[in-house]
C-alpha cells in the first residue's frame, strides 16, 4: 500500500500544509525561491518600531563616523546572528521553537515558546497603539475612538498571517518596493533640510548614551524577530538562499530603517516616521507608508506568535493561535502599552535575554550534534539541563556585563553549552 492509499495520513499531511507545518519540517516540495524569501524577510524588517529605536540612538552620536559605525556593527551582529539561524532552519526545515526541543528539552523548550511568543505579542500591541496615537496627533481623530482604531487594525493586520505564507509573500511583493520608495523620498528631503552631507555631519549630539547601550538597542529592537526569522527561512530552497535573504533583510533593510530613524531624530528631533513626513509636507504618503510597513511586519509578528504557541501546546491549529494572539495583543493595546515609560528598558531586555537562546541552539546543532538534528519523532528528555543551564548563566552574564550585551549572551551561551553538554549529556526519555 502506498502512502496515498492511507486517507488518515493524507489528511494529516494536508492539514500540516494548510497550517504551514507548525510541528513538522517543511518538505522539499514546499520550499521557496530567493525572490520569495527576500520579499518576505524584507517586509518583516521594514518596520516603524525599528525607526523608533533608531530615533532613540541617533541624537546621542555624531552622524559620521560614530553613528554610522554603530549602525553597521549593530546590524551586522543582528544580520549575522539571524542568517546563521536561517542556515540551520533551511538545512533542517525546522523553526526555532522546534530546534529548541533538542537543546532545551521537550518541556524546557516551552520557556522558549513563551518568551519568543510574548515578545512578538508585545510588538504587535505596540504597533496598534502607535497607529492610534498618530491618528490622534496628526489627523485629529478623537482619542475616544482609539479603542475602535485598535480593534480594527489588530484584526485587519492578521488577515495575511491567518491565510499563511502564500498571502504574506504576495503582500510583501507589493508593499516592499512602495515602502523603500517612500522612505527614500523622505530621507532625500531630510538630507536637503540638513544642508546636504556636510550639514548632516555638522549636527551635534543633544543627548548621551553609552556605546554598549546603543548597540543593545539596535540589536535588541529586532533580535526577537531575528531569532524567529526561521519561521520563513525554513521554507528556503537552499542554505545559500536562506543565508543571503536573511542577511540582506536584517543587515541592509533593518539597518536602512534604523538609519532613517536616527537621521530624522538628528534633523527634526522627532522619531515618529509619520510625524517627520508630516513636517516634510508628506502627511498622506506618511500614512500610506505607515500602513504598508505596519502590515508587512505585523502579519509576520503574529505569525511568529502562532508558531511558538503551536509548539507550546503541541497543536497544528496555527490559524487559531493567530486569532488568539491578536486578541491578547488587543487587550494589551487597550491597556496602554504604547504609553509605557518602560519601553526603552523593554528593548534592552530583549537584547539581553533572547540572544542566548540562539547561542544555545547554534552550539547544539554545530558542535554537539555535528550538524544533524535527530528526527522529531525521536523522544527527547523533558529538560536538557545543559541548554537550560547555559541559557540561564549566559543571560545573567549578558545582563550584568558591560559592553555589547547581545554578543556577550550569544558567545557565553554557545561556550557554556559545549562545556555543559559534555558533563550533562541529555538522555532520551519516554514521553509525549
């Protein structure tokens, strides 16, 4: 009897395909090209929140060479980290949360599900709040309507994520070129306002920030997204596709947006993208840009949450978790996450506690398992104490150390895992 003669198996395969394989490896016949990967990941990284983060860093440094060097180094760290995970994802067909089952254990990996899923929900809620506030400030929409604005955009932005990869792919192909054109238009005006390159270089810093804190914000703004970019890079048709598409998105595109926020903060003392474009006489294009880039990232964000929580609850019902995540985010938006004075601290914490997850996974794949994960059907221990111990200690090192916290966390986690895995070698257990 062939596999296609088993109706139950055929139905299971169809369900997995429709839900974008949340609990299984992506098969060869579902892999995508470099063009598809590039648009998908570029759409993910061209995000208003990154513009905001650039605005936090920009006023503290001279444009050249200080700020430009920081942006290159920070985004190279982020891009290299995301690309390394993307390579593994393509080779194995697995998302980060599925990889974590090997390095943290089948129960221990649920912590990874939670922290990655929660941060994505935080960004999703923040995005809805941002739109409401900008409509209040720039379009005169009464604040009493904010609950309705948040309700509308929360569920509109998750439509493509609900449908899945194919809808997000095609939306990105439309949105990404438009976003780039609109941002270049705005930046050209900003350069002219600053008096050209010489005028921009002459602008003096107005605030203070340490280099370590600046790099942690640059990396931390999208480190959760970089850790979960495997949700899409696992669909790549080759490791080269996964590596180059991810690097382009997280080094070049993310760097472009961070630069935009930083430069506009220097020139206009403002790091709200639409507010800046309104000052440039581009209010309507600004709202179009906001809508396009928010959707292209918000759908990726809620999709990442759904993959993480599918793994947490061992469920194939990804579309259910898309709607559940959107609903949780809606209540967070109504609760005022956008107005939180702790948002900068949130960015720094992301850059501290998430990178060690990737460090553990990469060390597990390349050093402990010699580039070959076992089958997902093979029973794993409830807790891989080598991975958990490496993560906890590396997170503490990153938090309390000076310098570039994300780098400290990644290196510490990888080294500790290699050492601890020899001492605390995980043993397979019977269990679900």
